C-alpha cells in the first residue's frame, strides 16, 4: 500500500514536467500569479533597461517605458514608435504561433508602425491615452538632438586628440 503523500508528490512532479511544454505552445500569452494574462513585448532605444518584458495584457506604452527604468536624458518621447506584427490566420492555420504540420504556422503577417507622442500626453496637451500593447510589439524610443550633438562632439574631440598627438610627434622629431 502506498503512503498518501506519494500521490500529491507524483502529481506535482508531473505538473513540473509538463509545464515547460505548455509554456512553449503559448508563447504570446502567460498566466501570472493573479488571474491575468501576460504578454511578451520588447523595448529598445533610449530607456535605462532595454530588452524583453513580460507585462500584463492591458499594459500601455507609458507603463512599459516606466518598467524599463524610464527614459534616458537623450530620449525623444514625442516620436516613440510601436512596431506591431498583425497576425491574420488563414484557413487551416493555427493561432498563437503554433506550427502546422509543414513547419509553417499558417499565418500571414503584416507590419504596422504606430507613432505615439508621449510628451504631449505627459504635458496634458493630448487627452488621448497611450495605446495598449499587444503580444510581440516592439517599442522604440528614439534619440533626441542632444544625443546627436554629443556624438558629433565626441568624434571631433577624438580627431583633435589624434591631431594633437601627431603635431607633438612632428615637433619632437
């Protein structure tokens, strides 16, 4: 006769073995501790911690920027863009990126680029709320002109150092 504690332990072990396969099958949505879905999104550009994030399914662009540590001093918040891949399932295709029998997922996709003016929202010049993110969105926070000038002056500084060393070399020679 088996002890009663062996059955729950076996069930937990089975759940731990099956969980990774279930998570791979649904790469776009995840369940967190609360009964809310999570989505995978990316943020690049002038934020303190760019990268991939798992966020709730009702997260907007402003919340993602905040989650990424906020904008840097070189961020241009008036020209934030969201690259959104729209999945249009064709007959016989599978949803959520699951592969079909031939290795393709049966989906046709089209890219959509949304422009968002976060600075207008923050300064209360715009009443429109920032858009809510969808699975697979890539948010880009571009650089402002200060970053461009910083790069130009950095190059000029490096050229000046090389020229100074060269002139010093000619003088010593």
